[in-house]
């Protein structure tokens, strides 16, 4: 709400400055506001506009408390609750029979330029098998998909000089944030819910 001048005033202010101005306790910031902002906007208060933060808190904490449909895993870990079942599914012959290298971490991706058309392509992947402690390599590669969070991207790019020389990868590796896995489920029948879901907002 408020007129445009007021909105611009809050937009120039950081959320950290807003919390100080309203004398919000350090405990409330650390225990509730900061974690909420890291989950909702992926940044701490000192890096966010006060206006954007007020919009987030209004939509999710005040106006639509019954509509918040995000859920966190209560039991187990992301690995055994999400990743392992997906890997088991993909390894079945009828689903493609993929080979999943669990317990392995990519160390370096080497790329070359195709002399015929000048396009870059992945030539080799070196990875660490954390179970054996050995570094192994894959050279017969059709393509590479980097499904990584910020920390994973930084690790791969820092260990891959070929990637680090390319602006798109060096810029991606410089991003800051927290790693989030978003899962969307499709059911085979209608499931009744206690409250409406899927809040839409302007940010």
C-alpha cells in the first residue's frame, strides 16, 4: 500500500535498516524473520529491499496464512526420501536403465571447441568416488546437465579451468544464495485439502 513516493522510500531502504528503525528485537530477527527471508527470497535482510520484505510478510504472514502450501520433510533426509527413490526408478530397465553413480562428486569438466562449427562441447568429466577415494574419468560424453545449487556450482567451476574461462559459468559460480529443492507432485486422483493453496504475489 501507500503512495508511490512512500514505496520508493522503503525500496531504497534495506530490510535490516527497517528492523532497526522499528526496534525489532535481535531474537525475533534471528529466530523468525531472517530464516523466513532466506527461505522466501533466498537472501538475508541486509541484502533485501524493505519494500519487498514487507510485501512478502504481508502476503504470507498476514493475508494468506491458510493458503501457504509449502511443506518440509518431517522424517528422513532429502537423499533417502527424494533422491534415492528417483534413482531407483530411473535405473529400472523399463524406465531407461540409467546408471546412477551414487556417492560420486564431480571434480572437473573439460571442454573443447569443435573445429568444424566452433561450438564448445564437453570432452571429459573427472569425478571422485567418495567410497573408494579414487578419482575416475568419463570421456565418451554426449552432453552435460549441471543441476547444481550455488555451492555445487562454485565447487565444479573452481575445479574446472575450462569452465571458469567462460563468463556464463564464472558469473553463475559467483551467485550467492541457499540451496533449495522444489518438488511438485501429480496425483492420480483429486485430494481434498483443508485450505486453499498456491498464493500468487507480485515479486
